[in-house]
């Protein structure tokens, strides 16, 4: 058998998986590496945090995707660094050589140096974040139920979301419905009912990139739900019990969700690759890391010189796919193709019955937009079983105004009790 | 309003919840305390460990059960100890006074002093155990996939289950089907396929309490599946890489599941309550802790003098219910009722299409028994949504021979890489 070039793909997100799909059954040996044994459908991650759907429903085993493939393998390993001059990837299970490398490791939350943000705010970029956030939110209600004094409950029942982009907006709407629906019924001892969701956006309006009318519509809908919008202000500090804003105001809260920005992974620092100021890998139009011939970077981790590409799943898929094509073109001696983002539009859900949709030629909102959002996300979700499960969950929530996954997941079998103190616990519910 | 006696129930398992149900809308104030905010349906816990169903599907929020109740409250707290002479429960959130106490804290795994067992074997008594075990089993396959040498793979691919009772048997059958079905398709690089499930039982036959014929049938069915039965031998030592048996033999394994016995929780030691040798609370026939008038113990944590009660859900439900009745009888000045276990029979599933069922008057096995097991467990599961979800999962697994929840759940957002070492990784799948 003649030598088959080895392509190593780092990351099993949208960019990495679609690159591997493109290389499936082509004359190369492909190895996908991810720290998790599954692909995560990130567009629905916030629904895990809001107790709408179950963890396993947005996860799909990578090995199952490539079961029938003869040339795509997978290993579960943590990538530690890349050594370009040796064509080597160093992982926690060993060193792996490559001929071509596709880096698709995604992004992490950017806190822009805001004091306390990294320490006290919750990111929402991966499954463990969603579990931690869900556990924390539900625990805040349990904790508040021990407090007789309404004033002391305030920081436990204020929920602050930083960032008025799609993730922040969708999570805010979903959280508000969780609070006003099932939690209000569960925590009768917390009446009068004071929980409050706050959404903070530095721009004067939320949802940058949408037409003006839709942005106003979205703001109106969020306000109607009872969400407090703080626009045109930014966060200057996060502490364990409050958030300070640029207008001098403060919100007492123990829950800050940071959906305000992304950057390249911290670990990229010593890989000898060209980075931009946001720690993303600089690539040329063919998606090769600048200065390298056999290293591609795709998805959120990449930044194309002189081209703006939004950090969304369709862009990651298009990039992964093109990088794979360019590797095949190299091997055939064909010219490299240049990346050009095809904007198929975008959509944001605003809770029950409401959404906005924008495409090149169409703009619509309301119920039809909402149905479109549900349908498209269901169709894009990987795995038929996951689709059936998510659909059942959505239908259940819609019909009964319930959220099924309202459990504080214990992550360790040995739970350590917190400090011993004496409080008064209400015995029965107030009528 | 006249004084209403306060009943505190420790634990939201079968015994605790059914006690609370009995006291619902009666002239007492009830507080249920559990470390988790949900009730766990333990009979299906092993299916979470075997990647058959999702975590949230066997959990049901306690608050939701008592939403409409006017006298049953709940707090999520860790019980630290009971101080009987002060009628006080000490929890991590404070001290809680009671007039009547129902202790329903369940049991923990008993390792019978076998060296290494507590340290290296996996218990299977609570949701975090199931997650840890599922993660571990799937990780063993991932780890084995780095090993070129079949001999080194052996301990990673031997799975030893200790205890031939219902839990051990049901888990063994389910694990064997997980391995022979989806995992065999996922890990083509591990061929020739050598994973092996072992079941160890100290008695000469498994499933004590069933008729002889059914016990033989079960053993035959497990063997047919490919499970290696080790009967009449006990475990003398567990190490990180092997299990030693009383007949001098050894099994090389990194996975030992301990389903061999239970005892009362360790923490009971300093509560001043009468305990038996297995650290369970000794109760009289009215289910009161011996020597106390206002403290009841029910479910797995209780041991009735001169009466054997099996540690199963129906017994816990019957005990919880009777303790609640006796409290109401005390308040009305009526005599106390004595507990008498009503054995409604038992059933054990042996994987696909096979089960055994035993009632007072009937014994049957095979497909009809299997359908009965599925139907009964589905009906007993708390929550209509959970039932629909589990049914969908079962149907999916049955039709497609798949297991949906094959994900290694990351429990922390910051994963620490293990020590740096260099291994050879196979690039592509062997054809």
C-alpha cells in the first residue's frame, strides 16, 4: 500500500466534524482528537442551563458518526500543544505526528479584563458550564428559601446576563420562563415573588447585525416578559454579591452569566502560530495559518485576514469543509480555493411563540419565525434519537409550562457539608 | 390557629416520599429534607450506568410532588446528625426542631472489610455513582484503544461485577449488551474483540429468593450472553488492576462494581440511636426506634426486630406509609399498628426479551416476564414525562441495538491533563 498522508483534526465541534466528513473515504488517513468523546450541539446549550432539555440530548458520540468510515479514526485526548517544526501534536496520551493539521478547537469566553468577571461570572461555552449554571440557579432558589428577610434574598434572586447577542438574549428569555413558570409554583415560600432577570448590553440596542425594526421588536418582547434591559452600559466589576455598571449603578446578585465575547484558547500562546489580539489564529484566505503550508485553522479559533466571519455554526461548517478541500487539492496538485462566507441568515428565539428571522431577502418575526427556529434547530441537531427526545421535551414544556430537568445534579458521591450554622427554617408553606 | 405538630422526614427516597404523601393535608406540618432536590428512582439507576437512559429521567423534583400540598414543605440540605434529647435535626443549613421524626435516609454500600474494595470498587447506590461508572466504563474503551499490545488491554476490558442479586444481574446483562452492541461497532481498532463481563456470587447460585428453576434459568441466560459466572467464590481483595477470589484465582481488571451488600449510613454512629451490627437503626414492630416514642425509621435504614424485610422499594413504601399512619394514630389517641411486610413478588430482567417473575401464586419467565418488567417499571416511575422519555429510549435501544447516552460526561470545566507520556496512536481503523 502506498503512503497515505495523515491528517490530524483537533476538535470535534462543527468545524472539525465537517472537515472530517469531507475527508471521509478520501485517500488520506484522518484522526479526530477531542477531549470529549462526543460532539456538542452548542446552539442548544443554553437550554440545558435553563433546564429545558437533558445533557445527553445535545451530545452525540464522535465514534458513532464515523463508524462506517474506513479512514477516519477518533481518540479522546486533551491537546496540550502543537510543535509545527516537528509536525507533531502533543496530547495527554502521547505525541501524534501529522502531515496536515486542521485546528478546530473553538473559543473560550473573553472577559476583557473586567475585574472579578473571570473569577465570579459563569461562562456558557461547554456542557460542564451548562450543568454548573443550572445547578447554581436552582440552588439560589433553595438557598433563598431559608432566608426569612426579603432584603437578604435579593442578591440570590437577581440573575444578571452580560451580553445582548443571540446567546444572552435566548438564555434570558428561557430563564425568565423557567422562573415565572415552574419555579414560581415550586417556591411558594418565596412570595411575594421577586426574582428578576437582567440583561446588560454595551450597545444602545441588543442583537447587533439584525435590522433596526427587529432589534426594537426583540427589546419590546423581552421587556414584556419582565426582563430588565440595561443597554448602553457595560460591566465594570463583578464581585460575589454584585455587579457594577459603567453608569455607576449596581445590581445585587450572586449570579452573573457572561455571554459577552470570545477569544482563542489561552493554551495557544506557546504554539508558535500567528495570533491576533483576541488570541485567535491568523489565517490567509485559503484558511492556512499565516506562514505555514500544512496547518489550517477553522471555526471560532481562526481569524481570516481582511475578512469578517461571524462566530456561528454555519461559518464553522463552511470553513472546516473548505480546509479539507484544500488539503485534497494540495495532494492532487490543484490550486487552493479561497474562503468566502455564505451568509444564509440568522435567527434568534425570544421564548414562547416569538422569534426573529433574517435572511438576505426575507425578514420576519413572531409565531412563524418561532416555528422556523424550532424546525431548523431540530433538523440541524445530530442524531434522530436526540431530535425525537428534544421534540418531546419542547412539546412537554410548551403544553404544560413545565421544565423537566430541574435537578441540581450532584457531581460527586461524597458531598462535603458546608459550615455549621443555625438558621430558622420555615416548616410549612405559607397559605 | 392551634398548634400543629411538626413532622420532619429525613430523606426523599421511596420511604420518605410515601410517608409525606400519607401526611399530606393532615393536621400536621411536614418538612421533607434531602441532600438532593429530587427523588431518585433507584430501580433504573443501573440503566444510567449502562448508558441506556438519561440521568434526569430517573430524577423527579421533590417540590413538584408537593406543589399543591398545604402542609408539606421541602428543603435541600445535608443532614449532619439528630439530637434525640433535644428533638433537633442538625443540617448544613441549620438546626430544625421536630415533634415527630421519620428517618428514611436509605443505605450505603457494605464492603465487609474486603481489602481495597471501598477504595477501588465502584458502588451503585446514587446518581453520581452511575455517572462515575458510565464515565469509567466508556473511558476504559478509549484508554484500551491506545494500547497496541492485547495483553495490556486485558485489565481495561475485563469488567467485574460483585454480587449476584437483582442489581448485579440486571447490570451485568445490560453491560454485556452495551459492549456487544454499540461499543463493538465503535471500537473497531480493538479487534479481535475481547471485552469480558464477569459476575461473582458467593452462593452456589445467583438470585437468592427466587425458585430453583428460575435461578438456573437466569444463570443459563447470562452464560448464553457471554457473561462469565463465578459462583461459590467470594472476593478477598481488590487492587487497582485485579480482583482476587477465595479460590485463589485472579481476574485482571480496572473495573470492579460492588453490588454485594448494604449497611446503614456511617454517620449514624453518634446519633444515640440503637443500631444493629449492619449499622441499621433497630425499630420495633410499630417502626419506632427502640427506646424512643417520637422517632421512626423506615426503608433500608431500618431493621425490624425479629422480622426480615427485603431491601426493595415496595417494602420502603409500606414502611414509610405505616410510620406516617402511626404518627396520625398517636395524635388521635388511637393504638399503634404493627408492620407486616406484604410480599407482592419480585422480578429481574436479564437483558433483551428475558426476565423472571415470581409472585405468591405465579412464576414465569421469558418474553412475557420481560414485558411485565418493562411495563411495571414504567408505571412505577414518577412523572409522565419521565415515562415517555424512558419508553422512547427503550424502544430506540430495542429497535436499533443502540445506547444513546454513551457520553463521558465532563464534570468540571477545567480538566487537568494527566502526565505527559508518548504512546503510539493508530491513525486509521484497521479494515
